[in-house]
C-alpha cells in the first residue's frame, strides 16, 4: 500500500531530508585524497548527534554502519573503510537520518582529486539522469515515465542502468511502497498522486548493468569491474510539481 502524505507530514519530512542534504554539503569539501570513508562514517555519527537526529541505516536488516560508502566499481551498500581514498576515485556516500520518526534519504557521488574523462562523463550523465527523472515526477505521470527518462539519458551515452536495486517510497519507514526500477517502459507503473514521497536514485554503470553481492551480504559490485555512480534525492509529489526534499542549495 502506498502511504500518501498530508502537507503537514511533508513538512515533518523536510527536516530529516534537509539534514541529509546539509550533511552532503558539509562533507563535500572533505572528500579529498587521503580521507577515508571511515572518517566520513565517524563524522556522520557526530553530525547526527549534534543535530539530534537518529541514524536509520545502522541495524536496519543488520546493516552494520551509519553510512554506505561505495567506491569505484561498488554500486551501492559498500562498507566504510579505513583505506585512504586516492585521486581518481569515485565514491558514493549514502545515509538516512531520522528526526521525530520521519526519515530522510540521499546518496551522492564525490570525485576524489582528479578523475578520468570517463568518470567525469559518468558523473555528469548520472546527475543529469536524476534531474530528468525528477522532471517527470508530476501528477498523472507514471513511475515508468521517470524510469524511462533516466534510461534514455544513460543509454544515449552508452551507459547502463542498474536493475537489481530500486527506488522506494519513504516516510516513517525507510522503505515503503512503491518500489520501482529506474528504467521504462513509459506509461507503465503506478500513477503519481499528490502526497507520494519517494526516492529517485539511479545507479548508472560505465559498462554492463549486471551486478553481484559480495560475501559480506551487502556490497553490490559491477560484474565487469567497471565504474558505477549514483545520485539520490527524496522527492514529494505536489499539485505544484515535485519538491526535492534533499536539495542541497
Ligand atoms: N539509501 C539506501 C536506499 O536507497 C539505503 C540502503 S542501505 C540499507 O535504500 F541498509 F537500508 F539497505
Ligand atoms: Co534510498
């Protein structure tokens, strides 16, 4: 069942989502060669404490950390690591904060130092794909229209869209219905209604869309060891179009 949110509930959702956005704004200048994703994990812990937020990922289905840190060919759900990041790495940091029971979710990819031309392009195209998806998030459209816009943009640049991990509704739970793929076909899937709140979180690969999960039970990696990038916003569907609850500026 899709839980539609009232205007008041969308107001409650603004707080944790804005806090995740502020977290990303704050770590952006820290994402440099030499920093480790473990440093970011510790920072996330202090940041949440300082802002009186709960950290929702740790313990969720036994996920062991506050953040997910997915480097290069890791698509999602990578574990933070003490290994220093190096120039040329692409790292996605994902976290969920909770304020008064309401959840906020956003993942963002960071370029470490100087990255390759392909990395630059994958980064740019993935971010554009997210915003092309958001443009379709209007009442009356369907989830497949969002997926289609993302897929067309990624594939027109010869990149591929991950199909084993999905976007999801969010509210008092991290994961609510609807669950949907970031691909078409257009005109299919749930129709978008006022009060729906969900993530759009395309994971785009430089090579094939295929992935596997490592023995740790979480780390999702590309089968062909090619790079993967992800940008995720939580959005609310309103009469006046989508509100990006995790917008960073
Ligand atoms: N932000 C991620 C998501 O889109 C978090 C997944 S990690 C998990 O759902 F622990 F919640 F699975
Ligand atoms: Co999410």
